[in-house]
C-alpha cells in the first residue's frame, strides 16, 4: 500500500510540474515594439524598445537592438518578469547618439 501511495504521489508531482511548465509562456507584443529618436536635454539619440508579455511567475530574456549603417548596434539583453500575475514589461536597447537608425530587432532568447 505504501509503495502504491508513493508511486501515485510521484506521478502527480511529475504531471503537475509538466502542466505548470506548459502553461508558462512569454510573447512579444508587436504593437509595443519600435524605435525612435529622443532628446535628453543635451543630445539626440536613437532607442529601440519591445513590449513583452510574461505569464505569472515566469521570466524571459529579451534582446533588443538597433540597425545603423547596415550593421546591428546598440544591443541590450534584459530580463522581463511576470511576477505574481503576469503582464507586459517594456525592454529597451542601448542607445546610439545622434540619429540614422534604420530598423530594430527584438526577440525572446
């Protein structure tokens, strides 16, 4: 009887762990992604940003970068967390002083 109970408990634990991992997810929010030129009071700079939805208790490593002069620059990887309820976090790239960026790239690693 003890072996049967232990086997049932182990099976429930394994199934529960798999189910909770399967429900955890993160996704980029396209309507919250882009790049632009800003002014900080001293100079203008380009900055890319990406909104990432992360489910409750999960986290996602997000890389955001800018393209300028034909090469990807100003890359930055940040961690977005869902905390207890989940939600959207905005992650930002590093900056390129001046202007002239021609695109951005954002992905969950």
